[in-house]
């Protein structure tokens, strides 16, 4: 089975690690970003594990388990967005910095990611159209209110009053 797993490892964009004890696990995953551990017992400090507690295992079941773990790993890798010194976890809708978390709404996440992707200040009209899907000729203070509240939340949680800055022609994160 080890040879089959080695062969599968060549075709995947993550490493399959066969671990028989915690020391071999720690040594093998050092420096690896994408890995999958296959073992007959669960390691508490390790993520991305498949526990094979019943042997022998059908090869199709094994491949199915590997595929499921691969999809989970891929989903988790795509769920994080780096913005300045912060990380946005799109799955849990949280803004993270060091050990501090701030719960965000979907619109707040959309606003932050839209502002961050722009290399120039974004006007209120553009945010209304792109984030809120409003017509630009509608008179509303939705954007200003949301930005104000978002800034207040970030200031209170992270003590950062320069995350979203106001320019004369819009808002910007840089």
C-alpha cells in the first residue's frame, strides 16, 4: 500500500505522509504547506489526517478518502484573503490579526475585499453599484454608514483607525 500512496503522491499537489509515530510525523511535515497524513492513529497536533484503523482497505475507498481530504484542503486554502497585516477567513467571516478575531458581515467582507483589490480610491457611487448593486442616481447614505460602522469595529477591536482611509474621491485600503 505504501508504494501505491507514493505513486498517488506524484500526481497530487500536496504531500502524502505515512506516519508511524509523532516524531516521524513532526520531521516529515517540517516546512511543508500542503500535506495529508495517513496513519493508523490520530495525532492531536496535526491537521489533514486520514486514520486507517481498519485494514485491509479497499483501494477505491482510500482514493475517495484522499479526494475528500484534498477538497477540504483546497477549500480551506481558498478561504483566506490577506489584507495588509490581517487575514480574512471567508468561511467564518472573521478578520484576524495575531490572536484577535473580529466577526464581519458579508457586506463588510465584500467592501474590504473590493477596496483592497483597487489600487486607487473607490468612489461611493462605485461601491453602491459593485458591492450593494444600487443605481448610482439613488440618494442613499448606505456606503458611508457601513464604512463608518466598519471603521468603528476595527478601531475598537484592533485599535487601528487607518485601515480604511478617506480620500477626496473615495475610500481606500493600502
